C-alpha cells in the first residue's frame, strides 16, 4: 500500500514504472484503493454525470484485413450490409428524442467517394433533423470510420461532426505490425490522429487490452502516449477472440484476469488524465454481465448504447460473445439507466457531454 499511496500522491505525473505497478496490482485491497481513487477523481474533476452516445454500426463492409477483427475483409462467412441513409438518420433521431444527447456512427473502413459522401449526407441530415429546444445545436455526432485523408476529415467536420474515434490499437510497432498483416502502419494511424486534431475534432483513441504477446509495459506506454498526444477521449477495451479470424487460434487471456486488467487500465488513465472522457466499452460487458458498471466505478464516464437495428447486429460482431444482440433499443435504454444508477451516477440527459479536457484547451 505504501507504494500505491506514493503513486497516488504523484498523479497525474506518473512514470511507466508507476503505471506498470498499477496494472500489475493483485491484492484485493490495492485493487479497491485504486478503484476508489479513480472514482473520486472522476467525481471531483468532471462530476457525477455519465453521458450516452447511441452507436449506429451502419456497415460491416471493410477494405482492411485486421487479424483480430470479426468484420475483416477476409471473413467470407459474413453477409455484408450497409444501412440506408434513412435507417441511420432514424436511429440517430430516436436517440435525440430519448435524450441521449449524442450519437456515434461507426463502420468498417472504406475510403471511396460514395462512402465518404454517404457519411457526410448522414451527418448533415442528422444535424438538420435534431435541432430542438432541448438540443439547440442538434445531436452531438462522433464518427468512427477509420483512417481518411485530412480533406475528408475536414469535410466530415464541416458537415457537423465534432468528435472522432480512431483507436491506435497499440503503440508497440512490432505488435502493431503483427496484428495488421497488410499495408497499415502505426505511423499512418498516428498521422491520422494528428489530422483529426488539426481539423479541430475532439479526438479519441484507445487500444485493445490483452492482445497475445502484449506486455504490461506495452500497455503502460500506450497510456502515456494518450497523455503525450494530448488526447481528449479514450476508449479501451479487452481483446476478445473471434472464431472467424486468424488470431483466434492464439487464444485470449483468462476472462477474469482480462476484466481486472481492463478496469485497472481505465483507472490508470483517469489518474493520469483526470478530465478526459473515458468510455466504458461494450466489450467489458461481453466479459462479465456487470462489466460496464464496473468500468464506471473505475473512472469511465461514457456509455455507448447500441442503436443498430437488431436484424443487423449479428453481422457486426467484431468479437465473440458481444452482448445485447437481440435487445431492442427501448429495452436497452431502461437497462442502461439502471446500470448507471447502480454505479451511483446520474445520466447526463440531453447534453453533448464533451470532453472537459478539450473544453479547457479551447479556453486557455
Ligand atoms: N473501422 C473503424 C471502426 C473499427 S471497429 C476504425 O478503424 O476505427 C472499432 C474497434 O473495435 C477497433 O478499433 C478495435 O479496437 C475493436 N475490435 C476489433 N476487433 C476486436 C476484438 N476481436 N476484440 C476486441 N475489440 C475489437
């Protein structure tokens, strides 16, 4: 406990060694102390609200072949789909009506003009249709559609999207190259993150936790990268293997250990970056039914309810055991509110819930 208290007193300026210590905690007492500290910092720095971003997974068509991902191009067991603009806009409008405040549009990666124009059209239409007394600037829109050119990012921004998620996946170049067999490079991923910042997006990144051959030191370096890069939002989740991918046979971490490691990583990010938005990802719930509440208890403040029409969810399985596959969005709303309250937080209804870290940068 002595070392842990020393680390707490140094936060937010932690070294790699400190972060490795946090990730390596095994005693229940220390785990609890870390959880309580992260929760307390969250309450002090950003308050009691958890914000929703209704996520619409609008297409599983992907030009990439990431070895871990269920919608990789080479998975030919999969039916490919693309929602219509009306389906995307309707799902987003539903979330505005329910008071979610923000939505996320996510899909496999494509760079062709037809695709980027589709995204732009959806963003414009959602904005136009969601301006109301409760949301004077319309629904907040986050995009998560992979690496694009700076010009394309600019067009997305001009259309009205204001946050973007692009996980770096890992900053360990050797590991990055191992799990991305083709042309993808860490440099180009980081370049895209730079473009996003330059364009003015609130920029989010993250990693998968528990990848084969990923060390605690490697995760600690990723977490310090978020800080060095001055990232506004973090979405990290456990790596869960998918049977129709090449990485399946390499197995995955023991579920209990993986859940604990993911929660420790969330808490470590909160210690180091007290004012960023941190998502409690759905993959946490795939490991353990109360995984997302536990994420909130460890310092996360964002939840992403699934708004993808139920008939398409099966086709957007990035990993095995994805939860809520058949739960209608109405049921999801009730279930999530209960989950947030179980973690002693409130839901920040009808707000964008922007990253305080980003807001502070604008005013200084
Ligand atoms: N095409 C977009 C969205 C990708 S899917 C993009 O490139 O950003 C969103 C995230 O799902 C990925 O960034 C990856 O971190 C995660 N993911 C993919 N396969 C996974 C798996 N098997 N286990 C856990 N997370 C996975």
